[in-house]
C-alpha cells in the first residue's frame, strides 16, 4: 500500500534493563511471562499494521494493554525496542533529533487524556504555543490560534486560564492546540476518558464533525468499546501488548477472532453497529417488495421500515443496482438472536 | 511468652536493650576518666598518649578501647587545616598582573581566585548597599580616590527611607493585598523610627546579593540533577549532610578561604542556601505530569524550549517556594554571619548580647523578626500568586504599581529635600534616621529585666538549681557513663532492627566517625541536651497539636503561629531566654524547647489532618466517639507523619543546642565557637560540623526508614 501514512512492522516495546538483548534472544517469539521473570515488562508485542490516509484507526484495550505505549512508540515519545515504524514512508526510528522535532512541528498533533495544558498560559496562548515554538511571530500565531478557538467553539473564552475552564472546555483547548499546526497525523490518547458521560458524548459528536471537515489520518486510543465502535473506521483490540484483532467494527462484532474480543462484542447493540451490507443475503430472489434500502445504512435506521414489510426487501448499492436482499426475519435474528444471554 | 511470640519485634528490641545494659555494667568507668573541659589538643599533658598518622601527631587521653575509642580520626581536622593552608598559600603559584604596582606578582592560584571572587562580591554588596544607603566606594571602584577629591559631588546619595518603605508597601500590595501592605509599611516605619535603618538595609543588601545568586546556582544544579541521574546521585549526600549541618559550623572554613567580612559571609551563605533550592527545584520538576512534558515534546519543543517554556513555568510554584526558602536561609545566615564580621542587624544583636544589653538585643531581635516575617510572607505570596490576564486593562491599570512607585519616589526625594531645611544642623529625619538617634525602648526593657530579676530571682534561681541538679546533671552523667562500645551496639542494633543490614551499615559508619573523632564526650553532651529538649518538645508539641486539631480554627491558628515562629532566625530565640534565665544551661534548653516545639506541633496537626475523610466518615458510621476515633483511627494513621515531625524536632534541637554555645554550653558547639576565633580552626570547625550533622543523620536515617516501612505497611506511602 503506497498511501499508508503510518506503517508498523513488528513493533516491540519492552521495558527494563537488557530489554534489547532479551528481544534479540527471543527471536521474534516474545512471551510476556518469561520476560517478566527476568525483570522486563512487555508493553507492545509484535504490532504490525498500516493506517491509510484519512483513515481513523481506533486502538482499544483495557488499562495496561499497551495501547498508550504503542501510540507513544509511533509518536516516538518513547523509542520502540524493536521493529520498524514508517511515517509517510520515512523510517521514524532513523530520524535524528532535529528531524524528529521538524516532523512533530509540522506533521503531528496529539491530544492527551489529562489535557496537559500549560497552566501559565491563557487558552489562546496555549493554542498558539506549538506555532510559537515553530518560530512563528506572536501576532500571526495568535490570529491563527483564534481561528482554532472558533473551530472548537470556545470564542469568548480565549483569555481564560485553563484553571477557569471545565474539563470538556479544557479538552477543546487540547484539541485546538493539537490542530494548530495543521498536522496530517492526529494522535488522540483517550481524549474523552476523563470527562463525564454526557460531555463525552457531546465531544465525540464534535470530534466526528471536525474529522468530517478535516479528514486527518488518526490514531485514537480508548478503553471504551462503544466509543471505538462509534468513531472508528477500523478497530485494533489490544491485550497484554498484542493486537488481538484489527478490523472494521462490523467484522469484529460479527466475527470476533478470540474469546477475549468476543466478550466485548457480546453486549454490543448490533443494530447500531452493523450495516445492511453486513447481514444481507447475496442472492437476489425475484420476489422482492417495493422497498429498497441502501447497503450502507445502519440497521437501526431502516429496521422499522423493513419490519413493517411483508416481502423481502431489496438492497441497492450507490448506483441503485440491486445487489442483495434482506427479509424481516433476518433483521430480528440479527438484533435479538445469537447472543448468549439474549432475550 | 505468648505475647512475645506474637510480637517478635518486641523480643528483638528487648534483647538489644539487655545487651546494651549488660555492656554498660560490664565495662567499668576507668579511674583516670574525666570529662575534658579544656582543649586537650593544645596542651601538652604528660598523661596524654600520642600517635602519628599521615605525618600528623595526635595527642589524646587513652582509655580502655571498650570505654572510649581512640581518636583515630584525630589527624583529620589537622590535615584538613594544613591542606587548606597549602592550597591557599603554596599550591600552583602563578604570575598575575597587578594593577596597582603595574607589575607581575607571583601568587598561588587558589588565593588569587579567592581574592578575585571576594573582590567581586564586595563590589556587588557595596553597590547595592550604596544604592540603599549612599556612599563613595562604587564610584571609587570605577575611578579613583583622587577623582572623588576633585569632584566632591560624585557620591551615590542613597535612598531616603520613605522611598524604600513605599516600595516595600507597594510590592506587598501587588503580591498579596492590603493586609500585607499595611504590615510592610508599619514594619518599615518601625525600623526607621527605632533607628535600625542602617543595619537593616545592610542586612537587606546582603540578602539582595546572596539570594539571587543562590537561586541561580540552585536552579541550575536542580535542573541538571533532574536531567541526569548521575548528577543527582553525586549531589544527594551533600544535600543530606547540608540539611543537618549547623549553619554555624559552615562559617569556620569560610574564614580561611575568604577571610572576614560581608563577602565571605555571602559566599558561605550561598553554600547553605543552594541545597534547599536544588531540592525544591527537583521536587517541582518531578511533580510535573508526564503528559505535560509529552505535550511539550509533541508541540515540537527542543530541549531548551521544553525546559524554559514548559517545565519551569509549570513548576513555578515549587520553584518559588524554593526562592522563599533561599531568602529565609539567607536571612538567618545574614544574622549568624555576624560571627565572621558581616555588618547589619546580626552584628548589632551580637554586640548587644555580648554587652548583656538585653533591651538593645530585644529591639534588634524584634527588628530581625519583623523583617523575617515580612520577607517570608512576601515571597510566599509571590509563590502563590497566579497570573491574571491583563490584555484588556487600560495602561494605567496595568502599570498602576509602577506609577505609584514613581510617584512615591518623587515625593520621597522632595520630602528628603524639604527635610534638609526642616532639620537644619541636626539629622535629616526624612532622609535617614541614624542608628542611635531613633526612639529607643532599650532602657525600658533593661529595667523590665532588672525588675523580673529582682522580683522573681528567687523562684527562677530555685527552678534553675532544681533543674540542673536533679534532672540535667544526672541525665548528663548517665549519657557520659555509656561506654562507647555499648552505644555503638545500641545504635547499630536499632539500625538493623529497623532497616536491616543496609541501615545498620549506614548508621554504623556515621557513629564510628563520631566515635573515632576526638570529641565523643562532647557529642554525648550535645546529644543529651538535644534529647532532653526533644522529649519535652515532643510532649508539648504532640499535646498542643492534638488539642488544636479538635477545632478547625484552632488548628489553622496554630499552624499560622508555627509559620511565624519558624521564620525567626534561631539566634533570636536566645534573647528572651537570656532575659529570663541568664547565662545557664537552662536558658539554652528552654530556647531549644521553644524552637523544637514548632515542628513537633506542626507535624502533629498536619499528620492528623492527613487522615482521609472517607476513613473519618467510616469511623463515625461505626459509631466511635471522639476519643475512640482519635486513638483507634487518627493516631495510628498519623503516627508516621508525626515521626517525621520528630525527625525535624531533632534537627531543630541540634541546631539550637549548637547555637546555644554562644551562651556557654560544654558541647560540640563550644568548640565550634572556639574554632571561629582560631586561626587554625577551619579543620576543627568543619569536622565538628560534620559530627553534628552525623548525629542528626543517624536519627534521620532510623526514623525515615521506619516511617517508610510503616507507611508502606499502612498503604499510605
């Protein structure tokens, strides 16, 4: 894939003395237990994946699963112990300090769980900070930062200090700061985890709105499976440093690769995740009703229409060509059936 | 037995005590033993034994090795001394250009460096002093005396006291608000009308030089310790020793290296004031959330930008608390430095105490205390002040403080000028009130002291005699009765029981150093005085702290009192006790008790406060009454923190015992005081200081190790 913006090849991160030597000896077969007995902790274990331009990859895992470590390897806040990481074809681990700083100043932005705002700077100064670090003069950087303030809807509060803002507002500042240099790659490390559920939902919607507009290449870390389903183009589920499964939300829900992943999917409301395409029959019988639904619809949105039909419903693609069919029974099975503790 | 089985620790401790006491009884007091009052090193008593090590002859009174270890380290002070002399006078002679004689002169390198350094320091101190008080020296430094003779107008005029007072008030207002501003104004007026202006400004100029320099070096070293583990490891032991080293003792080597006077005092003050700055810088930088650092990195900061635009501003508060510490240490050093000839308030205080003019001493002491409180409050207010956005304010509002100050400046000058007409032929009171021309209440106080003595002398004397004869003398005798070996076994055993083999080794090393120095007896006396003070202080502090804790406002008030008392330089405490108890051990001990009660009280309140609210509520819901809550919940949980208070109490007590030598005690402090006036005292003074520091560190190690384990055990680490 030539348009892969981020590309990881067997990335390892192992904490502890002699980590590098132990990794070499292990010969690509890293067992967390053996390492732990020798005083090393495996953070990321053989992670390989690509993120395409404009794609949003959500890395999901519980605490200690290595998801944040993986993100820090890719932003090179920590150096990976082994493997290769390419950012737009450049070998990240080969960059010297100056090149790395250049990369961060122009191509990367990052949002943090605890907001990580500078307490001594106002909202607009915080947002202008990366620009000023780059060497842009004060007036230009402030006016650019003001655009960002408007983008995240904080107008009128640009002269507040972080201590005077609510959590949601602080994270808006964090988002604006990370976007100030107009990066191509956007890292978000559990950006909404520290927020109340209502604010979190609001921020997720806001985030989707922004992404719709900006089309960044995104790595988004979360421990919330629902959040992952809601936002992701693709999800990587991590456990003990290993990526257990990396796929689209629908495929993960329909075909969990491991027992661990299945546990997450059990409680997921499928009608909210799956598209018609994911559950339709490929065969197109002649006995179709008049209703047509698009293959890209989420089940929830069209379920009522389909369920009121007596006949099988035709599924069309974007060219209005019938490519499959779906009947009400299928919908009922998808929504209510096939769950262990269902009904 | 059942009980002992359940508590193996108690059994071990009992066992240790049994060994200790049996050793004490087994080892007889040698018949020839007596407490050596004079300076045995300098008299040639035929009863003395000698040995030669590293080319130095050491004389000492030999006893049974179990009773007192021979002073195998006796050569150390002599060796330090000779090395210093060698370094200063003979090492690396080099040619230096001499401005005055216009020729090259051979001088040892270190001496030249020291002279240049002191010259530089003298210049800055003079400069600031003359800005405040006026004078010629600075101009002379750039020109010559001939120039001054030819141009009589060339003189720094000095600031009228009204301007300095207004400046202090405006600055206080800016930092904290009305309350502090009023306090600052009153303090300045008090200083001025009581004729303490000149010495106060001398002390202030001393601080204005020492504090910024200490800040810069401390910050720099703190940053490098934060960045490199190796630097931190190298600094750690020095920081540790400096924390428990009496400030007094550091003065002695300064004499040899830098001579007598303000410049030497400033340099030595920096050595004392830098460690707390390093510690607080480290603490502040460590406390920065890692995400903020990462945010800085992801914003594309290079190392320099990260440090100065992200880390230091984020750690601002801790760093400014460090500045507060630096200022307070500088101030207390400014007072003590009077011993090596620094001018200012300390000098006046020392003079007054030497003349037993309690009234004058009290006035100087009050002045010192007021300035100490003012400096403390101002620097704390600075640390706690949060920046406000000022972009939308008008020019006047943004700069009103500057404008006010300029106004005050002009008015002050006009007033001073008017004063020249008002006070023709006498002193210009609107410019500067000379030292002995202010109002003085000294006579009043002296009469008061006389009255106290006349009225209560009988009782005070009775109390004094009782305390000395019934309590202090026996206690002192008991301490001196301990054979050295028994003491070492006790201390090392305690170290082993508390912290295992590592702690035992550390403690053993520290104790052996003192035991092998020539001053074991003196160290015992120091310890006995400190122990006595600590016991009483802890009793008072823990009781007062617990009582105050029962009411929120009382606790707050008490902490405030502790804050204020802690800002006073330790030397000040000697004044009231001398006033009441004269020159006796009792005076020193009472000063020790007053001084050391501060941390005991503070830590008790803080410890009790730190018990989590959840636990309180849980206990209340289990139906405990107030007393049960105190004994079952609060004390056990607060105890580790209270023990840290004990640690501080010991350090405070040791400091005061050492300073108490000024009144005349027979402990390590007495020798330090002697060393101060001795040309060959540098080595002795330094070694003595290290001995005192080590006594403190032994307790420090034991207590800290215990507290660390206990906190881990309680899960509140």
